C-alpha cells in the first residue's frame, strides 16, 4: 500500500505521522500552497511534492489517495482519484452539501474503487472498550445512550476557517459523535435536533442537542457545544453514559470507565498511548488516528471494506443532514438515505 496525500493544512502533519506509525509509505504530497507542500515533504522525507493534483495523479506510483484537505477540496479530489481507478480515503465530512455527497458516492460506486472515510472518533480507546463490554452483554439490553461533548476549547485558533462555515458544529464535530452513537447503539430510525449559535463572531451553529431513536428501540441523546464556560474543560474528551437492563457504563474524565452491575462497580482506565508527535491538546484524538489508519491499512490489504467504509459513512452523514432538516423544520425526521 502506497499513499499520496492531498491537503497540507493543520491536520496533515498528524495524518502523515500516523501513516508513518503504521508503516505505510507516503510517496507524494499535494497542496495548492507551495510553501506548505514543500514544508510537509521536507518534514517527512517525501520525495515528490506537487501543487497540481491532476499531475500527481497522472504520474502515479501510488495506490491510495488520502484526501486531507478542507471540505471544499474533498469532492474534486475524490472524483478525480476514483475516475483514475485509485482507492480513496477522505477526511470527514465527505461534503457539506447533499448533491456533492451524492456525486462522490455515485462515482465511487460506478468505478468500483475501494473507498473509505477517515473517521477516527470511534477508534478512541474508551469507545473500543465500551464496545467490547456491550458485545459480551455486560449490561444487558441497552435502553439509553448519552454522549456529551461540552467544551470551551478555542478550536478556531488552529482551524480559523471554521469561523466562516455556515454549517459548523454538526458538520465538523457532529459527524464524529453521531458516528460514535451508531457504533455503540446501532442504526437510527428517527431523530430530533435543536441548534443554537452562541458566539457572535462565527457564521454557523456552535451548540446542538440531538435526540435519537435507535432501531433497537433504545433512546439516544447527543449534545455538543464549543461555547461552554465551565471550571474544568477536558478537551477533547467525550463523556458517555450507556444504560442497560442489568447495568451501566460511564466514561468520565481522564478516560476513566466505570462498569456497574448488580455485582458492583469495575473501574478501568482506557488512556491511549502517547506519541511524541501528537499535540498535547489533541492527544486522545491523535492516538485514535493511528488505530483508524491501521484498520484502513489492513482492510485495504485484505480486499475488504473498511470499518469506516464510504458506504458506512453515508449512514452517518444521513444523520447529520437529518439533524439540519430537523433543526430547520422543528420536526422529528428520518435519517437521509444516500
């Protein structure tokens, strides 16, 4: 597996470090910004640096295009790669417009390429451990799930382009949280969403609350904000509570898990490994990049769909677009189908 990467912004340095961590060579990088692409190539010892994506694709020498650009660059890069017969990995969200999602899905399906989304949130160590407990029936039938990401972290300092996104927190963070809700609770039958814009200096919503009804009959609550003001932030941690007929699972501060049943409570740490290249502010997320890339590497090598395949991620995006529809209409809706 040989990778070429397009997009050399804030996240690319961690994506490139993650590929190196799992032993996959990145043989070429692309950005329209010549300074950025040359800096990335030099930092990671990559011999080929391009400012022309079509030229990089035409010259080949790689199997997979990793699309690590901002959202506006996703559709043209995915379409170009798929039409060239290349496998594609795209950062989330695939697109913030439904017609672009439909086009990307149609091209990948018609060309038959292997395609996946780099959706790393579900690969955080606490969520993998929770999934193990659920799979062995540790709390019985789950009837309620709650995910909370309530922060005041200045996400705009590293990613200033987020200030101008008309669709912000649901599209940027909600994709992660709703995908994790699917990973833990299964598919969703219907949802209801409320949004708010608290900060006056941004374009999109920065707070949202989503009520889910899973196909299993369980209820879900997903709440998120970047406008919180509280004594202790623990960015980028997501707190969780899963309640079942015979017990509960709680994910609290510092990746601490608590499994409570009638036999008592088991406390377990699910702290991730710390990598030298990780940003301390994002350490939990950056560790999950490695585990996500490892799954992408292995699934590609084995010729099977990735856990976060493009087709799977379309169901997550269906929830995101459903949330916007619900917030606009004030009605409960069924998830959008692509």
